């Protein structure tokens, strides 16, 4: 499923701002979400739900793994494969 990078980035920024108190401009396409501490394994589940509702995605259970959330760009590429 094709998702525009800008839409995905905006949805992730909104999630991180609301859930983690992160300033939106701190997150870019190449930001290392796990390595830089923006998300953890618990946040991934909530982020998936937020992306499904915010972007109108219907992701199969287990389609995404934590490594897919390494950066926004990696996640965008993984979504394109689904």
C-alpha cells in the first residue's frame, strides 16, 4: 500500500507529539525512531493503531515488526511492500 512520505511523517509527528510530548520538527524521514528514543516496543502497538485510523490503513495482524519502525522512511518502504 502506497503512503505518501509527507502524510506518513505528519501522522507519526502527530502521534509522537500527543503520546510522547515530542516537538514535531524533531522527527524527519531519516530520524532513528528507536535508537533516538522516540518510541519503544510498547509505543509501536499504539502507533500502528494511530496510523490505521489516521491514514485509513488496514494492516494485517503481524505485518509490521519493530524493525520496520527504525525510521519513517524505512516504515514507508515497508508499507509500500504490503
